[in-house]
C-alpha cells in the first residue's frame, strides 16, 4: 500500500527527514538559541506594506536551475516555490504540491499539484512545467551547478545528460496537468528534502526559450511562481519584489513590496539601519554585535545547519600531503577567531559536518572527538606535523596563497589565520581577494591553494555535507578522494534504517576529518537585524529567509 505523506505527517518532522521521523520527537536543531523580539506579536497593519532589506554580497545569478550561490537565496526563495517548502517552525510542508505518495519500493513519487496554479504573468502552471525544468537542469547547455541533484537520483537523467537517450525515457513524467511522477534510481530516504532545493523550482519555458540566459537578468522577463515577483532589477544595486497576485496563497501574503538593496560595506549598511533608512540587514558587523544585542536593536538569531571552513586544494603540492593539512589545522586558534573576530555565540568546528541533525532525539555528532584539534592552537603538534611532512620549522615551504571573497568579516578572519600560520609554523602567507564571482571561478577551476568557503546545507540531511568530500562530486571543491569514504557515502544514500545510518555517517565523518581534507573553523549561526515593526519573517535551518508571512505593523521603529 502507498504511504501517504500529507501535511499532518510532515508537521511531525520538524526540520527532519522522513527517515529521521521514527519517533514523535521533532528532529531539529537545538544547540543554537533562536531569539525573537518581545515586540513580535499580532499588531495592526501599517498602511504601507513595504520594506527595504540590505544584502551584503552580490549573487552570481538568479536562475534557480543554474546557480548554487547562497547569496541568491533571498530572491530565489521569495520569488519561486517548489513542490515542497518550509513553514515558520522549520517543518517541511507542501508547496506547489498539495499532497503526494511514495510507492512501496520507495522509488516512485507521485505529486498532486494544487488546483489552478499560475505563473506570475497569469498563465497556467502545470506538471509539464516541472518536467521541463528538471530536464533543463539535466541538459548540458544549461551548465547547472546543481546538476548532480537531478542526475544522481532520477532514472536515466544522467544518460539524458550524456545524450544517450531521449527525454521520454527520463524518470520524470506529467501524468496529466496536475499530476507529476518522479522515479528514482533507488530508494533515497531524504529525497523529499532535496526537492526543497531551488534547483527543483519550476521555470517558465516560454520566457526561457524566448530570452535565453538573459531571462533571469531583466525584471520584465523574470517570470516566477512564488509569493513575490520581480518588478525591478539592477544587479549591482537592488532587486525589487512585489506581491505576486497569481500566487496560490496570495490572499495571505501581506507585504506589497520588498526592496533588496545591495550595500557591500557592512558598516555603511548598519548606519542605514540605525538611522531608519532601511528595515533590516543580512550581515551584522562583528564589532557591533554585542552592542546591538544589549541595546535590543533587533538582532534575530536563527539555528543554522552549517559550517564555516576553508578549502585546501588536495590535488596541489604540498597540500596533497596529509601532514601539511594536519599542520595547518592544528596551528589555528579557533576560539580566538570565534570570540574576538566573528564574535558570535557559536562553537569552534573540528569537522565539516555540523551538529544539529537528530535521529530518535539523538544528535548524530554526539560524543564525536576533535580529531587532534583543540579550541586554541596545538602549536607543538602542528610544528611536528609540518616537520614530518618534510618542512622542519617551515623550511622550504612554499608561500601559502590564502584567497577569499570580498567580505568585511572574512577579511578579518583571513588576516588572523595568516598571522597564526606565520607565527606558529614559520611559513609565509600571501593573502588575495576578489569579488565572489571571480573568486568562485578560480575555486571551480582548482586554481587556489587555501580558500575561504563554508556550507549551509541546501537540504536538511547530513548528505548535504558528505558529498563535499565524495570523489568527483561537483560539491567536492577540495579535490579530495578516498575510496573507503566514497563507499560509505554510497551506503548512506540508500540506508533506510536510522541506527545503521547514524553509524555509517559517523564513520564517513571520521575518515574525512582524520584526513584533514579542509579546515573547519566554526559552526554557523544566522544573525540578522530587523526592526520590530517587521513581523512574521522567518528563517529555516538552511538560513533561508522567508517573507511570505511577513508584514509591517502599525508600531513605530
């Protein structure tokens, strides 16, 4: 008998996967505090339902089928909606799909779409639009950075990408206008979570085919299906969203207009916030964080399933040497970085896999070791590891090239890391920076030695991190490879038993972390500033900020 997965069931699985819901306890992040102002309560609506929110990083594009850049998420998740989405409590809930069922073998998902769905231009949105969008991702010309989210899972999607078969043989079908069927290569317990990613958002074929890649660069051709639509777009200045009257739940969307302004200097952004010029900002300057909290200036802190880390190019000498990578990891004072530089209420990280994911109420990282690291630097051990690698006291070690993307906080972290390595390992460090798009191009092309990065899971399951170390995966930016690790990841993909899944995940985590394939620094928490008269906005564990339930109250700032 088919297993019906309706809203009632999903509401039990707060931020968890179906696999993780073997008890009645919500499977959510509990290690980070979530703050909401006491002023956030039901209030009268202001006459003008408009707000301005500042973003401090430019996205590399706003095409949900192409980008994997998290700086795009503010626009994407407020203008597009997939088959499933998230509510204010972090529950995975129906989006464009009203309900769905999964076959007994766990491979075939059948989605019943909501009735009379429309695009923002008022034209009908049907199951065929989802088929088109998924096939588009699996088309080489699209050059999707999230390609593997389709080809790794859907029957024949990889073969279609390689040009070996036609579209009709791919495991995605429109049974009729309101029924979509997706067939997987094998049962994947967390696939429903993957469907919440923006890569599975539908795009309108008419605007894409007519305008090509330019469809997502102009407001007049940016057709979407979410609670808001784009009405103005100046990519280096701002993106203006207005309420989408054709959204299925438009009657409950109160905001009429959101102006996402780009102010790259966080100090300038903070000044705009404190003078009332803007209503919120996404990036808080670390030096002002404590003051803003103490003064109750609207700091909102959300649990986030993510890790800040630095990539190491495992394919480049001398970083292909395990002992070199170990030395770089052990020589850092993570607690100093957390306390004095980023100044966040968070934990130093010793692994790329963050805490927060629970199965049967137990965090799968509970009891995990530190892989030889400690909050402060292990200087002697680091020096010994570098000597074991053939560079005693740093002799003959090449200049370490440490690169980062333009960001005030990252700049300070990088400068501290460089000083620690120069002092503790007696090596020379050259720091370089670039705007995100150019920086990330170098990372993709493996043209770096050590580079700033980090990951907030695009879906709530450890696999969102484990692929970062899997050989050949597009998420593996460290060019790391370990056959034993790869084999474990393949087992985790299809394991349906929660206890076995925990064991396998822990084993994989230990292998990659013992290999020091990257440099974990601290676990993420998401902090934004929002004036108290902006109520109803919420953020999920993927650090996605939703405004579909937000409104401007009649109270003054």
